[in-house]
């Protein structure tokens, strides 16, 4: 009898201990029993907050029943997340460089990380506060953009390629080359990526030049081709590409494989190709800007993003490939075999990382991209003949008026 009473008391005690964990799990939507709550609870009820600056549509946000990662972090840690988006590495860099705002976590791409390190814009991380770094596959660590991973922790990886509509582009050989983006057969049905790094990078590859600019002369060759391209493209795009490609408003566009995965889910007539000339492979990483005064809170957020369940939710929601080996093990075979999400070794062998090309050449590229955007090649070809025609018509009309007046005077 005493044993039964003791067993009952122990069961009640265990239930009482598990109740807060169960309640928290229901609030957050994740299995909190798998989390180190002593670690995550250090700043509970302190009223702290962090500001996170991320790419658009680049986190699991609770849509369609998915995990709301930021909300889960808030519930687990008590730290409020102030969240905002950018659309290109360059716009993120410009905002931080100009002191427009202070952020605690940003997610730049590899080449931009090396630039920001060189310019003293990122803090070194205390990896003892990010124990989940052990979950990252070693092939994504110690890359040239951040040797030793002192400033960054990999978040996702991917490749640049061509997204196309198979109903509008029936011949796959068209999208086997970057030349598809200059094809007059698809005039006004081509979208172009609206950032200088990728626009110049893919143009360099199409021209058979190094993916990373080595001289102003190399840049100038690409500028001429990019200006010519304005005759055939419909628009320059960033996140607008989703609506346009899913809604079949365009046939071809250069963009990233992770976004292609998402778009193909919404429109199965879309497909993805890595051109034969080669492409860019990239890693986006979690970093802490030098202006942040909340590095430890930011490191806790970074560590949370590396939790297997959180990483799985993000990968599932955004479509991008994961560098987290525990998350990769959780993927089903269909996803692992999807060559859009996880390209073959042969395809990846044709891909290269972007490197920071230094301040002078970077500034030159940015100025030339602005020149491309402001050039109006598409319309100047129409406007000039119209202008000349108007001038000729004006001269003829003036001569007729003069002749008429002369006759009247006579």
C-alpha cells in the first residue's frame, strides 16, 4: 500500500514538473523538452529585445500552419524580436553603412560578409554562446569569406540559376545557357535580377570571363551587354519575381534555387536550370553588426536558429538548402533527391563563390550598375528616329509656311 502511495506521489510530482514544459511546447509549437531551457531562460522576464534584419520571405513565419520561429524564440527566451526585411545584400549594406538603423542580427551572403569584415562592420562571435554550431556540416565552415568562422554562422546555401515556365519555353536547350536572358524570341517575357553582384556575375559567365571581376575593362564588357539586354527584358525584379513567375507573367528569370523550390510548389509548370557556363554557389550567414550592443542576445537567437526543429521549419518554409547536418538527416528522400533544392555534384562543380573584389572595383561596379539601370536603350532606339522624324517634319512644315507667305507677298 505504501509503495502504491509512493508511486502515485512520484507520478504527480513528475506531472507537475512536466506541466510547464508541456504548456510552453503548446505555446511555441516546438518540442521544448529537446531545448536547453537553462541556457534559453537566462534573460527571461528581463524585458529585452533584439532587432533582426533578414531577407524577405526567408524564415518560417507561421503561414499555412508552419512554425512561427520568431514567436517561438520570444516564448522560449522572453526576448522580443523586432523583425524587418531587405531585398538585396547591397541595400542591407547601404543601410548599415549609412547608420540608418542599428540591428543585432543580419543575414548577408558570403561575399558581402568578407566586405563587411574588411570594413569593420561585423563583430567577432563568442562561439561558446552558440553551442549548436556543432550541427553545421564542416564543408560549410572555414570558407574564404570568413576563415575560422569568427564572424558568421551558416544559415542556408544555394545556387543562382534560371527559373522558366515550361509552357512558354518548350525547348530546354534555351535555358541551358545564360544567353536565354538576351533572347529576342522572348522579348518582354524576360525578367532580370535587380542586384549588381548577380547581374554582373552571370554576365561575366556568359562572356566566358571570371565570375569575380578582375579589372574595369572586364566590367565595361559586361556593361555593354547589360545595356543591350534592356531591349528584351520586361522588368528588373527582386521579390516581385514570385508573383510574376507564379502568375505566368514572364517566361524566364535568373534567381535562386531555394526560391525556385517555393515557386514550383505554387506553379508546377515552372522549372529550374543551372546554365552550362557555370553559376554562383552561395552561403547566407547569421552575423552581428558592430553597432549592436546586444551580442549575447543575438548569439542566443543564432543558436536557436540552429536547433534541428527550427532549422527544419525554416528549410521547409523557404525552400533553401540547409547546411545543418541534423536537419538534412530529417529530410525525406524526395527532398534530398530534388535536384532543384540539392543540385548534383556535377552541377555544383560548375559553380563558384563570389569574392569581395576590393573597395575600388566594388565602387566601380556599383556605379556601372547605376549606369545600366538609368540607360534607356530600349526606348532610345525608338525615340531617336521619332525625334529625327519630327525634326524633318518640322523643317518641311516651316518651308511650306515660308513658301505660302512668299506667294501671298508676291
